[in-house]
């Protein structure tokens, strides 16, 4: 894919992710991950900005360090998508709108919830050296 198309995808995904911060049902996390992926391949400046961002940076650092998604992000997505689905079904939306939208939200949420929240602890070392676990930082004997 050309750098120009990837840059367009990055900006478009970032825009959708930003909109998703305020619109229930729009999955911010997924769009920010796509934006970071595309920016890493097309725009080092945008990628660096995303990694340093106060809101998106921690999400992307978690993703880069083991494909992790925080419990807070999962809960936020679940609440937002549930509210959106509820509005669709109780707000009189036609079935041809409500059903595919809800199905998409369920699939995205299932994928998001299948991502780990923390890295598994490191196995004990055979050489007797002091090791720390990745998840808690405590020493292992």
C-alpha cells in the first residue's frame, strides 16, 4: 500500500477515534490502533505524536508491549457500545440498521475482550539471578 494511502488511513482512523471519544458505540480503541499502525508505515511524525499523546499513548504502549488492552478500555467500550445498542433498539431504528450495527459492536467487543490485560509473569530463572515479574514488579526467588 502506498505511503499516501496509509497516511490517509491513519488520519481518517484517528478522526474516527476522536469522534468515538464522544459518540457511544464508535470503538475508539480499534480506530486508534489502526491509526498508529498506518502512521508507523507512512508518517513518523504522526506516529510519534500518537505515542506521546496523553490519552492515546498509554493505550498504544500497552498494545506495543504484548497486545494488551486495559480493563478500563474494555469497560469503556462495553458501556459505550451497550448504550448505543440500547438507543438503536429502543429508539425505533429500522431492523436493517439496528441488527448489523449491534452485530458489529458485539464482534468488536468480543475481539477487544479477548485481548490480555497484563503480561504473564516471567518464569523462574534457572541461573539463580534475581528476576522481576512484568505485571507487578516484585522480585521472584
